[in-house]
């Protein structure tokens, strides 16, 4: 099978939660966490495709635990599956309390990236080769999620837009 192994796309990113990215409660802003997720996902996608990438979609995110100022945000990402020009990347976010040494899972997300050339034209990406049972499970589930996303997109384009009204 031609392609690249999942492990070749594996990426890590970390950052200390600082006050200028916090809300009034001393928690890292959700938008900042989403920004970090996008960065970590793009790193894995670029490692796999060796081209620039653009974010095409982000599946929903559930924030399981807040990130407090002074905690270490750690993100890990890898390509779950590659299609013709797009890739699904899974990103897991952990937070570590550096004083207590405790680590928690704070959120996860699936993102779709499209590989592009310097003119922003989509380009083909190599296939992904899953090796472990977890990688094979993620590979299969990525195909199911893609079918769902494509069906959702088709439904959204098929129905006329509703007028927006405030009540």
C-alpha cells in the first residue's frame, strides 16, 4: 500500500496559559483553545501532505474542563484518514497543573484540512496507513464522519436560506 504511516503525521504542541488569553474568571478563553487546536491540527496535516493546508471544517467541541492561568496546555494531533485532497485530523487537548503534577483531558476535536498549492488550488495527498488497532478504528470512523459531513453539506446547499429575524 502506497502512502504514509499515521505516526509520520503525529505532532505535539504546548503552551503556557497566560493572563492576556483569559476571561474574567481566570480561565483560558474557549476561542484561544480552538485556535491552538487549529494550529496543532494544521501541523499534523502539513507533516502528512508536505504542503500548505487550509481548514475546511471543525466538528463540534465539548469543553470538559477549564484551563486555568498558569497551567500548561498540551495538544497532540495526527491524521486519521486522507482522502483525495483532504485529511481528517484528530486533536486531543490536555492540561497539566505544573504545581500538582496532575494532567486532565480537556477537549478533543476532528478537523478537516485541504492541501493546497501556492495558488490555493487543492492538491492530492498521500494515503494514510494505519498500523495499530486504534489507528485502524480512527481510520474507519473518519470515513463515517466524512459521509455524515458530506450529507450535511448537501442538505445545507439543497434548501433555500431562511430569512433571519429577531424576536
